[in-house]
């Protein structure tokens, strides 16, 4: 089937489902295990190489990227001894679904997996935390004191959520998406303060969103604000997704409810999206929905009682004249802005775990520094990193990890065989963000190192479509479960 026929067929399907609708039961039939398998055989799968090499690989992090790497490595080279170090029993849970939980589309249980159900046979799972790294001696030390040696190390430990950086919340520690969130949940998930970036926070977001919508429907004038911090974050589209869903829920409640609510986006950056085509599309969508925005605003403080968010509104201004350079120096001017809110969604600053960032394999910025195409450590050639913790220009999404883990596995096997990894396929920077724009619409933003749209299908990638909503809500989860976590896709 050529691109023209694919395009025409997909547009017909999109129009049909948009007009006729589709039940949850029918969608699950269409995009369940069979649908996921069909999508994988349509181009999502890649050939798994077979090798007789042997050696020891340690993977730090048992989330989606870590377990997928272990599974593919086991399929590719059964003689390789693989150890995964991961303390969390639910580490592989489906984080992309937390946006849907926050918008009331899914329940929290829809996103939770048990790591044991996906850990590959023949892989040793050390239920502990890696706390020390000694790349000179090829070893890792766990919190219990066990020293584990390796021939190759893969770091796939994800990121930590640094709500503690925000003054006024009374939070003093970082957390992960799954695990102990008691310190954070004392304040986030109450009084209109929300965050979908940890699992219970997503459930609480839906509860607080319903209160916000009810207030607007009752006639009260309300304000919802949505933040985007000054650090790299996983799923860069999520702050906007939850804003779109809030808008959709208000409209669902009636025109009066939406008219009574002001929704404002406060990103630290100076654009909606790094790819110009998607920036322009999102800006137009915001304008059509009467959603406002203010660039260069970094959230630094929250008063949970008075319900006031304080932003650092920064800008570059002309400073003193430099006699040597014969030009004016540029200085950063800070203006602190207090914004009252009824509903606040916090996208927290994100950091690498301190024990990794401050270790020999880390960097001053915390991320593990690797070559962006081979994902090989810049200093230690038998160390690789992928997923959210990798220090590369983009790629903190599950879709990115789906491309990265194949590159890492192929490169490790090639090195074991004595080959040159530069002859292998490279990671091209592929990143995908199914940007939810409403209840029943998604813009599928795909791009790579080129900074240009790289659509997988012959459709205008800047258009919101019902078919991508079906993909997001019904297809991607089984594709992850039965494809990526098995090392196949």
C-alpha cells in the first residue's frame, strides 16, 4: 500500500470514529493484544540479532528502559549474565498514562504494573538501590553493601522529582514517580495544588480538577495556572496536556463553566515547543481555546494557604558597555510575580539521583554524559545510559527509550564480539509526544535531531486527530506491555 492510499485510509478511519464514536469495549478489542501485535508487525518491530557472546551486564534501573534492555539483551545473547538493580516493586508502571489519570480518563490502577511480571526469565533482579559507582574497577555498590561487578554497565535509573526546590511547600526530599510519596502528598493534592508527575498525584489531580470545574459551573470566577520549570523534564508535553484536559472538562460542564475559568500557562522557556511547526500549531490551539500564556516565568514559591504562586519573570536587558569587546554586556533582570490561583498544576524541577549525578559516571548537571548517537559514556567506554537520565539534547519520553534500548543492546553485543559500534545504526534523536489536546483529540508530535517533524504516517503531524486519541488511550499501553517490555518492539 503506497503513502497516498495509507493517508486516505487513515483519514477515513479518523473521520468515521470522530463522527460515530467508539466504545471502550470495541476500542480495547481493536487495540488490545491483537491490535498491538498488528501495529508492531506494521513496522514497530526490529530484528533481534543472535550472538553466542558471553559476559556480565549490570543494569541500574528496572523501569521501562531498564527492563526492555534486559529483555532484548537476553533474546539477543542468551549466554550473557544480566543483573538488574531496582528496589521498587512497581518500577515498570506505565507513566505515560498518568496524564489520562489526571484528566479522569483512566484510573490509577490502569497504569500500575508489577515489576516481577515483566522481569525476563534468566535475569537476576537485585531488589536494592545502587549507591556507589566505581567505573575504574567495574563495580557497583548497593545500599545493603553488596558489591556487584560487571563487564558492561547500563544506567537507566530515570529522574527524581524535586518539589523540594520550591519554597513554601515544606518538602525537603526528592521522590520518584512510584514509591514513597508521603512527604509530598501532605501538600500536593490538596487546596487546589496538583501534579500528575507521580502516580498518587495524578489521582489527586483529577479530584482537585473536579472541584475546580464544579466551582466554575456554580458561577464562581476561578483561575487555573500550569507551570513548566527551568530543568529538563520527562514528557515535555505533559504540562500542556493536563491544561488541555482541564479546558475540555470545563467545556464538558457547560459554556458558563468555561467562561468563568481563566487558564494560564507559565513556562520557563520562550516557546510552546522546540520544533517550530509544533510551536505554531500549539499557539493556534491555545488561541482557539482562549488559553493564555506568559513566557520566561519560573515557579519558585507556593503559598498553599493563601493560594499564591510566585514566579521569577526573567529577561535579558542591556548592561554596561564593554570597552574590550566594544559592545554592551547583557544582564538578566528578575521580576518576581505573585499569581493567585484556585487550581495549580506543578511540573516539578527534575534531577538525576544524587548518588549517580555526583559519582564518577555523572556530571555537574547530574545527567550521565553519553554520546547522543551511540549512548556510550564519554569517558568510560563500557558504560551506557538511556532513558530520562541520559545526558543528551532530547529524548526524555517512553517513545525515545523504545528507539534507544535497541541501540544500547546492539552496541554492547558488538563490543563483546570485538567489533566497532560506529558501524551500527545510531540513535537519531527520535522523540514522540502524543500531545492530548482534548477529550478525543491528540496531535502526534514526532521529531529528531533535525528539529523538524518526522511523522511515521503520511498525515499532517500538526493536526489534532481522533485516531491518535485511540492510539494514545488504547494502543500504546499494550504495545509497551507486549512489545517493548518483551524486547521485541
